[in-house]
C-alpha cells in the first residue's frame, strides 16, 4: 500500500498550466509536462493521462514495465493522430513518467517487500529519497543530459545551459520514441517523488531532499519553494510513501 500527496501550480510566469498529473488505482502515479503552441501542450499532456488511464484499466493486473510502456506508446499514436487532424496542434508533445507499485499477492500478505515498475520519456523525473541524498532513478531525454553523459559539461553547468529545455524524446513529437523502463524493489518507509522540470529547474536536489526529509506536507512545500525561487514554469509533484 501507499500514501501520497500531489500538487500542481501554473507558476508565476506562464498563463496556463500545461502539466497534467494523475493517480490510477491501484498505486499508479503519472506526471506529464506538455509542450507546443497555443494550448497544444495542455492538450498533449491531458491526452497522455487519459490514454494511459484507459489502456491500463483495460488490462488485468498484474501490470509491469512493459504494460506501462505499451500505454505510453498508445498515447504517442493518439497525440500524433490528433496533430494531423488539427494543424494548430502540429508539433505538440509531452513528457511522461509513470510509477506503478505492485501489490503483494493475497496468498502472501506477510511479504513486505514489494516491486515497483516505471516507464519514462522526456525530462520529468522519478526520484527515491535515500538516507542522505536524493537518488534520480530516471534519466533526462534532453540535449544537455547527452552533453553531461559525454563529459562535455558538468551537471552544475547543465542547470544553467541555454538549451537545457531541449528534449531529444517526447511523447507525440515523433513516430518512434524510446521509452525507458525499469523495475526495482521497494520497502516500507521508502519515499518516491515524481515531478516536472518546473521543480528541478528551480530547486536543486539538496533542497528537495531537505523538504522531503523534514516537512509534513512535502508536495505543497516543494511547490511553494519553486515559486519562491521564481516559479518560471508550471510545477507539478507527486510524493509517494510506501506503507
């Protein structure tokens, strides 16, 4: 079982919120950060959420990383199709980060170790709160992340790079997308964070760690901190605790 908090905010600069977040029972969490002209980003992220919900609800449990990936692929097809129908939506797309916490089998309720599955496209992120630091589980699909991996710039330089918002992968932006997937064990007491880059571009990992580690209302406090640091983008978070 899990407990969770979620929050989203338009920020202090943007006129509309192109982020979408959702919780799908049982214990499945999604953040999506849309992009595109006019209201296209909002439409893309909303379509991602709606399509993933419909796809997952049509598939019997148990779900795994391939189930999540297939749902994102279906959303990619639908967003591309919508852009072909409506020329004003051309080029729209969205990030997608999904976390699913699988339930222990009813025949083995004494087992407290569970397994989590994730699927990911773009630069929204999934983190795990460790004892003394914040571990990033997903990898950004971005131009600057590629530069970091090549050793051409440091992670600190990436935070202020003028092309830090350029994505190399986005749902709905291209016919074939590379969806990162994975799984890992989770245990009681662990905390996970899903967020859009409206948080991570405004608040560094150390400050995020401190908030998750010390506050009673981490989702709201993370949003407030991003706004206090300028709130230049929409910001969305889901904080998941394993019970």
